[in-house]
C-alpha cells in the first residue's frame, strides 16, 4: 500500500543515515506531509477529460460493480482505509481539503439517510452550501451526489467522473490497484466533487458499518451521528446489536462530539465504551417534543420514526453551526424559523414516498428492510392508506403488498410483520424495472443473475404461503419484472376499486418502480 510503502522507505532511510529511529507518531506526521504533497502534484497532472456523456460514465462505472479489491478479513485489518487514502491522493484530495469540507459523518442501521437529508435541509436554510453523499441510488446514480439539495446534473457528474477516472489511471502501475471497486470509486468521487464544488459542509452517509467503511477516511469530522441500531448485514457486521454497535461506533474521533438517539441497552453500552476508548464525547439527542418553536413543526418525511431522526438532526446541526460558524447556543431548547423550515424541506426519496399513479391507483413506497424499519413503514402505510381511503369513500380500497429483499435477509420475519397489515393480495417480483432493452443503465445490477433473482422471488412466495398456513390465507402472485405487474393495473382505470400498492423490502425494488411510475424524479 502507498502509505505503508512510504513508512517503510522512511524508516530504511533513517537507518541508513545512522539516525535514531523515530516514534510512530513522528513518522506518520512526516508521511502525511509527503502524502499531501503528492496529492497536490496528482491534482496538477489531471488533464482535461474527453467529452464523454453521462450515459458513457454510468456504463463505465457499472464495469466496477463486480470488482472485488479486498475480502472481509482484509477490510477488518484496515486495508480498505489504506486503499482509500491512496485513491484520494491519486485524485488530488488532501487532508486539508477534507478539513475544509467540515464533514458531518453519519452511520446507523435505520434512518441514516433520512437524518442526513434533514441535516441538509436545516443547514441549507442557514445559508450553508451543502454536499451530501448517500447510497444506494434509486433511479440514477447521480442521486448519490447532491449539492445544495439537488442531485448533481448529468453534465457535472460526467465532468467530475471522467476527471476522477483519468486521475486514477495516471501512473496506475505504480500503485496498489489500478481501479477501485464501485463503492470505493464513488466515495473517492464524492470527496473530489465536494472539494471542487467548494461545499461548506459535506454530509457523508456511511455505506455499511462505520469503522472500516470507505467513507471513514476523514481524520477529524466536524460532528458525528449514530442513528437507530438494528440487525442487518450480519455476514459483515455481526449477528448481535452489540457487534453492530462496535462497528458503527468506529466513526467517532478523538475530541469530536458525537450524537445518538436512545438505543437498545447492549448497543448503548458498546457505544459509550467505544466513545471512551476513542476519546469522543457522546451525547443522546433530546426528544423533539422538548423543543419550543414559534410556528407549527412539520417534518418533510411522514412517520413517527422520523421524529427520532429529526431530533438527532437538530443536535447535529446545532453542534455544526456552533463549531463551524460560531453560532451561539443556549441552554433553552428552541427551534428558530430556519430549523423549522429545514425540517420541512429535508427529504430523501424512497422513504415514506407516495405517488398517485392514476385516479384509481396509489403507490406507497419505502425501502425499509429490517424488522424494526418494516414495522415503522407498515405503520406509516396503514395510517396513510386509511386517510386516503376516506377520500375515495365511494370506492372499495384494495390493499396490495409488493415485496422483495436482497442480501439473503430473513424474509419470513419481515413477512410476518407485514401480514398484519390486512392485505388483499401479496405480490413478489425482482428488483428489475423491465426485461426489454433500453432500460435505465443506472439500474443495471451485474452482481447477481436474473435466474438468482427469480429464484429468490419464488422462495419469498413460498415463505408467504408458510406465513399464511395457520392464518387466513391471502392470495399471492409472482411477476417477472415491475413493468409486467404494472400492465395488469391498466384495467384499474375503469373499475370501482381504489388500489393501494405498498412497495417494501428493498431500495432497489423501490427504484425499479419509481423509474417507471415517476420517471422525472430527479428533474
């Protein structure tokens, strides 16, 4: 690795000169000086990229989907972070550059994307230029990179993509890897974009975990946040809340304030212990109802669980504004008009998302995929569908579940939660918008085969039948893709029924639907 090589060269040079061996801290300080110098030189070497389009960039990026740089054990040894530092060096992004971004680093199992979006809304209302890196995307990959609340334009995405690609390709034979994997490239691109867009605050959502995630390269963020902990990604993070909490807590840094929300006892104990070990100051966010305000408080994303995310966002923003802009904070908990407006505009698609597809068909979409988040989303759906049903009182409302999961999650436990929503029908289909050619390249998934996806669809259908065995049976069907199902809804335009479709279980499934039913999502 680049930094390991620099350390070895420096130690050998000192020995050859007959000087006493320096301690690790001194060596690392000299290495970072050299690293930042090299990063500056890398930036100067970037040439104007070829005039290639957004679509060219997406197709080129997709080639990295199946690239695996490291296995799990290598990531847990910290090699992934060493590679990220090398990639940023090659892209011309220095530690000083990242320090000027005033990074807000947020992790958690549930709600981290929503919390980031609420933070973005509050800061924008305080005249802060924001950058926001999130994952996964729903319809277009440029959604992952937002500046001032909007996805990067296609032209800007293409420009920055090819600049970053060219910078990484230069002298690649001298580095540990030629090109990184998909997420590592996008993380490198995010820091590159936020540097050149000169954002005041870079809001970085962790991909998976925290301690060894590619985003955890910032040495001293302005503030950190940890949202609700739950069981997910067990093959990577562990199968208990305590193990997962250890990973998430890894984003905390010495001398940096971190905020969380009330957690399961075991998870909170681990967070507090890790904060002590890492020298961070961890606080629990006060509930939103403890704040006073001069106007009615409305959170952009529906659902009781969003109040928890909003409370965390408020604490994070108060700390950031105090630390980075010198805004005074008082003991009194009060939300001024800017905070109130920020909570009303901060939004991330695919969370508590409603689309009126036709006069007789309404869609309710949420990417929730853990037991707790499914419960929250189901509660939101039941409340919203009930309210909407009153508006079409002369029609019979028909509730339809559309479900899929990824990453070998426990479908049975999730479907048992959803059974209680009293659906009239359950449908199972893959995360694929259409089988015809000419689909959105951004939604292509080369990490799995269509046959494997259909196999999981059939398995989910079989599990649903098991769930129904000891209860009232609810009919189920399977479909080959989203458009296959949507064709069956064409007849609903003339019926006396109002169909309420709840799409749940995967952000990729939600994205496949939105690509068809709301194609101008990012315009």
